[in-house]
């Protein structure tokens, strides 16, 4: 039955939202591209929230939409906290149930939900390569279930000689520790 894989895909969108607490930083010092990324992210979460609210309005309390709506609300709340931590106004949800698509039946809503979740992940995939503050990166990574790690390598040697850990703490703007068995030395350019 096709509905089961759709429900599984939507339920996976309900992942955890437990980043470390945001580092308070003044909004003025936030690069414009990061502020735009935050605005795009919360707008998309608000839209998804409203679509799922519309499904519940049209069909009642049906799985997986009750859980997915709760997840979307957690997503927008985690993004709102990033704005608040920086003293920035939290964008208002401008979406209403009347503005979003409505579906003829629950299976059609499930199919549309999977498409919307894939589009949502694509937004974060596009935003994750930006130079993001640690707390913003953590929240974005939680949206996709993926983690972006930085590494460093030389074209004349082994492909990667350092890499941030896949699990655990990543130091911001670091290319991570050396791979086991790799020696690294720092020399003064003028006095090697």
C-alpha cells in the first residue's frame, strides 16, 4: 500500500530539535546572507505548518499530520530562538489556511507532504554551505538530519589530511584534527 512509505517519510520529518543553546550575538553583526537564510528557513517552516494545519482542518486528527504539525512547530520555534538570541524581531507567520493548497483526500495530502519535505531539505542543503554561526548550523543540520563537516587536503598528497568529527563537538571555522598517522607542522614562512 503506497500510503505506508509516505507516512514513514513524513514521520521522519518529525526529528529531534535539541541544538545547544544559541550563542547570543548582536543582530547587526550577523552577515546579511545568514539573516536572509534564517528568514527563508522560518518562512518555509511557517508555510509547512499552515499546510499541515489545513489538512487537519479538512480531515480531522489524521496520522501522520498531527505529529508532523507538531514537528513543524518545533522547527519554527527553534528558528525563532535564533532570532531572539540576537535581539532580532521574529518574522510573523503570514500564512493562513485559506492561502495554502487543500487536497481531495488524505493520500493526496501525504504525497504532497513528501514533496514539500523534500523541497524543505533542498532549502537547507542550499543554505548549509554558507559560513554560518555554530548555533545556526546546528539548527539547520537538525532540519535535514545531515551534518556538514570541513576537512583539508592537498592535491599533491592524500586527498584529506584533516577533518572535523562526524559526531561530537565541531570547533567553528576549523578543518578538524589530523587523521591518525598524519603529522602536521606549522612553520613561519620567513623562517622555515
